[in-house]
C-alpha cells in the first residue's frame, strides 16, 4: 500500500526515533509498504519518520542511481556498486574520507534541492530485515543516501546542513510546504 509522505513542518520529522525489535507489529507489511511508497514517489531512500512512524528504520535503493550513471561518472564513485537494503536500529560507527558536495533533495521537502557536504564513507552497525546483525562500510552516493536517511531517524533534515543564510532564503518555500501549498505527484501528510 502506498503511504502518504510526511511534509516538512510535521513534528515527527524532528523526533529522534526509537529502536524496534522483531516483535514490532506488522513489520513485514510495513517494509513492503515503504518500498512501494518510495518507488511510487521516485525516491532512492525512505525513513520511517517520513511515513509518520518514529522508529529507527529506513530503506535504501542506490542501485537506480548507480545504474543510471554514465561510465565516466561511475569512475567518480569507485567501490560504490549500489545497494537495495533495509536498515533497522542503525548506528554510525565511523565516518571517513573527504567532505564532498552533492545536490540533495527530500520527499518530505519537495521541490527544494541544495548542495550538502557529507563524508565520503560511512561504517554502520544495524540489523537487516531478518534481524541479523550487520556491520558494513559504504562509500560514494550510497553512503550519501544512507547518511541522508540516517539523519531522518535522528530527527534531522538535509536543510540542517546548509548555511543559515540559505535556510533563511528558503523560509517561504518551507512555510508553503508545511501549509500544503505545493503540488506533487505523490500523497503527502501535512502538519495540522
């Protein structure tokens, strides 16, 4: 089932999310709904707070980005083959590499894109969808998508990484989003 995406201004996007265990009710269906919602809205990642669930859960499919790069562009991201993965109760263990800028957007903040600086590599501990412990290192665009989604489970948004002046310039657009004055081709849940 396609779920509505929570819009900027909704309090759930600013709450640090809670850990879950394998007894979380309806988790298998929730994951299926998250994948369907993400693909329906042309996303490459989706965190549970974006569908109004304050839990430490997100999904990432960076394969679609990597597979659409030209060969010479792929050379800019060595070691990044892309992934399609579920992350439960993720914790960052280590950040490495150079900071690099990339133009990011967010399904919860539609039609706003900004250059965000993030580290090149991230090592995470997390549980997969079978609740098996994982520790993996990701790089390139995949690391960036993971860090973007990780921010969501920490109650942060990509606009928190931009300079205050730019954020001030975005205030009107952000206010319009939180008031529902935006048109997108996916369902959204706006703050009351």
